[in-house]
C-alpha cells in the first residue's frame, strides 16, 4: 500500500499495514500500557501491531463476535486506541467511554448500547459507595484489566488464544461509538462508519503539507483523551506521515513530563487546553526549558487562553514557532484552522479586541454559513448568528437518540450550536455557545481578556444571565481573590456581576477539560434564567 493511501485502511488493520512498510517508528510511553503484561514503555510499530493482533485474539476468546458492542471504560492511555483497533479487527463495534465519566452517566450509556463485553478495571468495577447497579450488570461479560473482580475475565487467562481471521466492518456500517463532552448532562453517543472516520475525517489530515504536518524527523508528543474520535484521526495521520518518534502521554503531570521531554525533546506537541494549562509553569522555566525544541503546538477541543499560547511560543527557541488551532466538533471533524505566531501572541489580548478568529473552512471540503437562530435564514457577513457547517465528514447519527440528531442535522447542514460571525474574507469568529450567549457580548472574549489580566493559574468562566450582566466564576489556586486584583483585571470591560470565587480544584470539568457550565449554574446561580435556549447543545 502506498504511504499516502494508508488512510484507506480499516482501523483494525492499520498497524499491520504500517508495520509491513518497514519504515521505522518508535513509540515512547509515559507509562506502560494496561494491556501489556511485559510492562514496556518503548515499542516499535511492529510491536504495536503484535499488541493489536494479540488483543483481538483475546477478545475473540472472550466470546466477542462481529457486530457485538465492546465497551472500553478505563484510565486514559494509548491502549484505548489499541483496544478499539483490536475490536474493529474482528468486526466488533468499540464503544469508547472516558474513564473520567461519572458512574451514573456510564450506566446510562451502557444501558443504551447493551455491550457483549465491558473492558474496565478493579476500581471502576467495584465502586466503594455501592450506589446503583454494578457496571458489570450492564454487559454480558466483563474483562478486568488488573484482575481482582469476581466473575470477570482477565487478560492472563485469555493470553495466547488463537488469532482469528480479520473481519473488518463494511464501509457504510457502524464501526465505532464515541461520546460527546457531556457538559450539560449524559453525553450523546456518536456513530462512525469506516467511510466517515477513515474515508473523510482521517483523509483530510493525512496529506503532507509542510510545515503544518508531521515531518519524518519529528518527535511528536501527544496529550489526548484516547477514547475521543480525535485520537483515531490523529493515529491515521501519525501512521501515514511517519514521524521518527511518538511520545504517548497518559496525563500532563509536570513531574512525568519534565524528565521525559528532557530525554526526548519534542518538536511537535498536540494537547488539550487543560493540558497546556497544567504545563504552563514548565513553559515559564528559564533554565533547560523542555519546550525549547518545539516548532509547532497544536490544540483542539476548546479555546486556549491567549496568555497560555504566549507562554509556550515564548518557551520555544525555534526561529518561527507556530500555534495551530483547530475548530471542529466530534460530529463533523475539523471545520477550520488558524495559526498564531509568536509576534501575534505577544500582544495583549485586549490590544486586538473582538471575538477570536478560529479559522477559515477547509477548501473544497467544508462550507460555513451563519444564520438567524429563529428563522435559520442566512445573516449578512459581520452579523452574529448560529454557525452552520456542511462537510462530507459529518457522522451518521446519535446512537439510540434519533430525535436529538434531527434537532441538529438540517438537511446537509449541521447546526454547531455556536454563535459566531463570518467575516467578508470567509473567516469564522466565535462568540459563545448559544446556551451561554449574551446578545452584544462575547463571554469567550471577555474570559480570555480577564485571564490575561489576572495572575498565573487563575481561571474564569462567565455565566450568562437574562436581564443582567454575566456572572464571573473565578477559580484560583487557594480559593481566594484579592478584590483589588479583580478590579484591575475587569477595568474597562463591559459590566460584570460580582465574582463568585472558588478553588481551581472545585471547577467542574468534563473528561476533555471543558468547564461544565451547567453544573456551575446549578451550584451558584440556582434558578437564574439564561438568554440562550440550549436547544442545540
């Protein structure tokens, strides 16, 4: 198979086909895989392919057959991708659940999909509180990766099972389920077919487009929720473009990151906004900065604060480092992209007032329009409205919830639920999610400016309120905020209510680090009404 055609490969065969090319690739892990009994932290592409084949054999020995759903609910690590590839290899449908989801949400999702096998661990399968039905009761069989669960299978007893013949899913059949962030309650399960995930979403980023894609000489580091669809399009691009070394991080603990990055200096880093925030103190270190070799930082999933972007671009000693910001949704894949240079980032956020530009639509692949939220009729460029997107990569539905899908799918167009502006040049600027939008303001912009004015390690979430100014929830390291510090930060900005101050540890977040604003509203605003409808969240 030609290198630039690797995206056509089924997920279950992807590692095999890359291994057969003979081109070297090394994967360095921040900790051993939970499915690897040998406890290795360094594997080449052939060993990764062996791991997928062996795991597929174990799943088959556990009774998994083509068409069965296999739920994966475990600690975040790259073996989530390998488990999905193993299930896909034998025609099963992996159901990828973040290990950070609360048990009540997991129970609801498991009840919806009725898995033949649940893959988890002792801690999640034996909750201490005993509330609710045990998770194992929602699956025909259970596999505990670290043993110790009565009635559950273990990898040790399945090891060495004969390898079944591959039986990948046909192009237009259900191949995988992943879930949305769940910022407003139980997440939705998104349905992907091979035609959509590999044929459209992955294909777009497997093109060789220097300097914004991987080079053969790159050392690529990734901090990723490995159950998310982004992890699967990312692994297609990695195996297609074949950087020399890949650092697979299970979390962003600075104590783990610092020694690993010193030993293997990365040149490209992709991470969630929350991971960059966790590592920002490392970026400010002057001596032996571990980000000095990075030529490109990439972020997805949520907005990244201007001050954070500045810290990392200033930490790089590359002559022209870039920050690649992608705009998209789980249901659609990438919709747009923009780049921020060090020179731009070193301006104060309020020196260029206005909503943050998130990029232009992908040429020939994505179309964007902005419509009136009541009539769905297009509004003129420069006017705010609901952002609609049309893309070949749109997934095929929400599993078990067709009515929620119909609420957002309008013919070939997708209602993103974002309020934004389309400029005359075709760029998209985001103001807010519709559910949290105050007409005439952009809470996202104000949050960015406030954080740029506040001391390091302060976070802000603005909650829109009908008939009044937004309420700032300010999270600080110790749960305290000097009133004078706040007054200076808010000076010159539109009216804001008095801040609610909480500790950083008390900011409720999803598995991808997004602030759970509805939970903040429940805790701090009670029955206060909001301007947005929340219909398309």
